[in-house]
């Protein structure tokens, strides 16, 4: 090894090299594109879910209420506030942010006399103009949290590397070609492993609970499923919802629309997880350990055993009331019994929920039509309060020429599910674009395959609305298309065409110009010159439903007040304008679904309790 | 002659880091040296018990300021082993490249400290500048210059940005092209030889007995490296050599560091050539619901100062029940340092200490 005392002097050559030191602040070094500097937050997309605050290892983030923002389903008025005295710029908050609104920028200078300015609510260029400057106007000498650079994103969220899982555990389904041959339930349901895996995706931000009309404790029951305690989960569900087997299948799942995972990925399968809890627990009675409260001696009659009626009966029974439920159908469930086809909601599932409520001591009177078998006045006389949960039970008709030749949706659905299925045609036209119309179409295609096996048959739907306005859910449309149901959106029926013998030969349609007027009200207009003839030998009208109040004597009915949207007017206790008469469900709310009926029932049950305890003055 | 007791550090100018040595001297000969750790105790291992599995990531890297990356690796490997998480192949390669960059950066930092201590300021400044070039690479890859928080369980936090491989190559070429200058000015400098040769000497038998690891052990002739004996990441995918010297003095130790840096650079080139395509991250469970089954693991790796280990225990909860790091500086800074300082002159305390590559944050944690 050759050591030298002279060679080191070769380093002298560096005296003539360009210096490497930057002459700051005249020479600046641009931070890297992924630099983890100060935060920005897009207030438009931020949901205020608080996941950033939950994951922060230094408790540097606090969610603070912003008075000028309004909370709405799926969005709170809270926004993160960051304490730069604690923040370590690790970026965990970025990787957990479901909407990806929170970002780190490449700015890293803040010089200020006031330590309070280090506690900072990040906004972005849009929400906070005047604090962000393009690079030619930016001066590093003024650099601070209120003098920052425009378009200077650094470390941003990347779905591929996010800390949450944007993808659902796929739900096993019966393939379309197999399921259209029978009424077999086509959603198979999660097994234990799948359910736990799906439940593990929940971030527990509770945005869903605000969005749910009945405010179920969703995060808690999902957490119990994750912990492999379906009984605990069911207990949590039963605190707010006594019909989990039904809701676990047909709920409109307002919660999933609010789920923070749904913003950039797929929402948590909250509905299917509820179904998992209800289906896994074999014996509700031992699992739930619920008992009716001490008897109050008060009696309540419930008219209609639909979701609203069942729920109000359940809540009141738990409070010790004597509850009698009257329904014209041979079993419980109301519209749930007749409407949703068996492949979505089998009768056994409905009966499980009804049987449990029955086991708590609620008395059911089925096949009993109020107004005929028992009089409304008598119920009002015999009971301390009456709850109306009669729903929308009559189909509306298009009233076009020869409309009386058509079948009506609700009757068709009821016959198929609990009666004798009608003889269907080979070429069926369903008028309507909502979920009921698609239920009808999908039931019709199954009946065709049963009644004409191997033959060429077809089901078509005609709707006023175009694809983008169609009221049916996306899921329902996708499944219907998988089953080869033909869609004819933006066509309106003009006339039912019949031959000399009075048999239907088809439907004359007109092209729709627009469905809604400028105020957003339903007021369809048509192109008079664009017409189409659609062949068919059977037409089913599924364009909406109306309530039936014929059971209420006229004198009393006249006392009932209605809103401008033709809904029963109720007060904050769920009481109608007739004293002691409460109401809920489709006849009251505009959502017209099961879970909103449960929400109404909760209000009414509390209202009835308060009223009968003498806490409120009669209307 | 009269015996004196001297305090070397933590305020002493010759001390690097928050560390102190009590010296009993006779003239300028050291009779006995006693290491005094404890100035940098931050309670990391206890803090880790109070944070969730994911929240510990920004924490572990801070245990060792000089080289956070191997701390990240240890924690990621331990969690992966506890939770049974597979790491994609590409992520393994990225990890190796990243860790070797960290090793070069850390060695350059060490070289700065050592050269500075001996008064070779020119070389020290070069080393600091070249380390900065590596920090630039880290900044581009991870968004942070010093604390990268990049090794996640399940892989790495982000894939290489577009064209990053070429920038690694060109940066390493820039640094590599200066190796002759480093050699002429420092490694082959007679003054360096005179200052370091036969200083702080350690025999192979002593090194083994006192738990020496890393280049301290390799400078005494033992060919041992965890990357060879228990390969992790992608170290078994490429050929490389373990540099060894036999004298066991400060001079050998610094030469091993130099050779290791060059071997690491060669290894990075080989790894880059073989870098497979595919995913760089296997998604970990939802951090808010992440519970790891009850178990305990011990994992180890070869950090730039030697064998680094982590004992991690899970009680089935969302937080570790116990974490304990076995760090190389612990044995180097306490037992070996005391032995190596015996009979040396006061002027060589810093020389020996830095040649043993002692970093105070590793001892205290």
C-alpha cells in the first residue's frame, strides 16, 4: 500500500472548481415532487370524516367545527386543524384520507412572531384566494403559511398505496342465465370469512350513521362483525331496527351513498353485512335477550304490518304497551311481503323478523282489513292511540287509450309472490323506469322461462326518463340488463293498441322531449312527430303508487291535514291532525322506503309514549 | 504520577453526539475509561407500546438520526413476520437498493465525522456534500430528506418515480468518480496512517467476546455479515463480497467502511439491473382495525454499523406489547469503547470513538 504525503495536495485543484454551496436566498433549491411540506385541504371534497385526526401519531390534528359550513348526509361541517408544533410530516393523514382532499405541498417555510399561527386550518387556493402565488410573484422572503405557492402539490394520496381498501369483497351471486330460470335468491350472502374481511374495511368515521334515516349504529355493528360476534352485532342493530332480515336485503342503503370509502372506491357493503348478522344468528330470542318493559296498561292499535307498523309495535312493546297489529294480508311485512320479488326478499326472511316481534308479545291480526273486518272508529275507541302505517297500496295507471287492458304492477307482484302467478305473454312490455318496474320486468322474465321453457320470449321496459334520470338504482338496472331485459328509455306511452278481438298487439309510444320542467317538477313533454310502435302481447303499468285511505270514515278523513306533496301532515311526535292518531311510512315521508318508515316509527313510538304519559298536550 | 479524572463530553468539543466518557488519566495516557450513556434517552421503546402498529412507523425511524432506514426495516420485518404479510418481489429489490443507498449515506456521514475529527476538513466537506446528493435521491423517492418513513409492512410506501433508476445511477457515478480523490487525499494519506494505525486496537478474540459487530468485527478478520448469513430483502439475488481487514485498529475499521461503500455501490448497480416489474406494495389491513395475533419475534439485519435486531411482542392487540432494539452501538459504545481506550492517549479518544462508529441515539433510545 503506497502512502504518500504529497498526493493529498492534488485536492488543491478543487480551489478552481465551482462552489457547490447554494447562495440562499438568491439561489433556491426546488423541493422534490413528493416533498412532504405543509398541508392543503380541498374543502369541497373534504367530508370532515376525521380519519386524519384518528391516525395522526402525534395528535397534531383536531377536527374543528366550521360554522359557515352545513352538515349534510355524508359530510360534516368539521375540518382538520393542524398544530405544526406537533406535526412530524409523516403523511399518514394523506394515505388514510378517503376523498384524497388532504395533501402535502412542497412549501416548508413559516416564520412568524405569533406561535398561534402554527396552529393552522389548511384550505386550498379555491377556498382561500390571496394566499397562494404563482412562482414569479412568490418571494421566499415573505414565505409563511399565508404566503405560499400556487399549484405546489407534494406528497398526495395514491389509491394504490392508500391505507384503506377501496375495493369491496365481491358478493357471490347466482349467474344471470341460471337465476332467470327460477325465483331463487340470487345474492348468496357473505360467509364468515368474507363478512369479516369486508367489515374490516370500515374506517368507523360514522358518516353513514348521519345519513341513515333511522340512525343505526352502523360502525358499532360492523365492528362486532369484524370481531366475529354476530350476536353483538344483531343486538346493536335491534336498538334501532327490528327488521334486519328485511333491511339486510332490500334497504335503499342511504348509508352506502354516504360511506367515505365510496368517494374514490366502493362503499362498504353495509346492507349485506346487516344481512350477514341477521342470517348468521340462528336464534334471535336467545341472542337478543330482549323483554317487554313493565306493563303500562295502555293499548295501541297499529294499522298495517309493514316496516313502519312492525317497528312501532316493537318499540312500544319494549316499553310495556299492549300492541295489536291489523293487516289485510295473510302475513306480516306489508309491501315487503307483496312487493319485492322472492329472488330479492324471500318470505322466510320476512317471517323471521315478524315472528321475533310476535314472540315479544305483539298481537297480530292478519287477513283483517280495517274498515271492513274491523272498523277504524272502533279501534280508535278501544285503544289509547292508533298508528297508521298503511303505505301506498294501489298502482297508478297511465290512463292512455285502452289502459284497462293492462295489468297493474302491485297486483302482478303480489300475485307472483304470495298468490297464483298470472299467465304471462311471450312479449311483455313494462311501462315505468323505477325499481318497481324493474321488479315487474325481472319477475316477468322468470315467469316466461317457467311458463314457456325453451321458447323465444322477451321483456321490454319503456320509461319516460332517459338513462341518466332513471329513478331505478344502478344496481337494479345492471342486474336487469344482465338478465337481458330490453330498455327503451325516453319513450312515453301514447296508446295501447288492440286488435278486433280486444287482444293487446302492442304499445304506441312517443319520444320524450323532457321529463321535468324548469322547477324540477314532473311535467313530461313529447316530440309529437316521433312515434314508435312496440309489439307486445301483455302490458304491465308500473308508473307509481297511491295510498288508500278508504278505511277512514269520511268525517274523520276530512279532519286529516295533508302537505303540498300529498303526504299526511304530522307533528314532531308523529301525530296527525287527529288527536291520538299517529302515522309513519310512505304516507308521511317522501323517501318511501323501509328504513325511512322505521325512522318515522321511532319518532311515533316516542311520541306515543310521551303522549300517553301525559307529557304533551293533545293536538 | 498523579491520576486525574476527566470528563470527556457531552459538552466537550471533541465529542460527537450526546454522550460522555469519564477518563482516568495518568499524564496523557488513559488508565481507565467509563462510558456514561443516558443523555439521549427518549423512551422510544415505551412510547411504541402506546401507539398502534401503523403509528409506530413515524416513530421508529427517529431512534437513530444518522440512519433511520434500518430501523424502519426492522420494524417492518418484525410486523410482517408477526402478521404473516408477504412482500412482493419488486418491493424486496427496492428495499435493498434503498437500504444500500442508506448505507452509503450513513458511511459518508461517518467519514465526515471521522475526517473532521482528525482535521481532514477537505475530505469531510466532500463526504457531507456527497451525502447530500444521496439525501436528494431520498427526497425524490420518499418526500423526506432524513426521516423517510418509506418501508411499510407489505412493501414500500410508493414505487420509484419515473426515471428514478437513471438518477440513482448518475448520482452514484458522480460520487464514484471522486473515489480517486478521496483515496489520494485521505485513505492513502500518510498522515491518516500515522494517526490511525495501531490505535484503538482490538483482537479477534476480544471483539468476539465483547459482542463486536459490523465493521468493528470485520476489521479484526471475521467475515460475518447478516446480509450473507441470513439474507433478507433481495440480498441473495446478487453477488457481492464482504470486505475484511485483519489489524483490528482504527485504520482497518475506516478502510472497511471505505470498501463497504464501494461494494454497496456495485451492489446497487447489480440490483438495478435485475429490478423486476410488478407491484411494490401488498395492502396491509385497515390500520384502525389492525390486530396482530399473539406472538413474539426477533428479526435482525446488517445496518451500516453492524447487526441490528428487534424483539417485538404482540398480545393480540392493536399495539405492540413490548419492543426492544438490539443496536450495534450498544456493545461498541459501552464495553468495546472502554477496552479500546485503555492505554491510549487523550488526543485519540475522538479518533477511536468515531472509528468504532458509535452513535449515541442508538445506545439510549
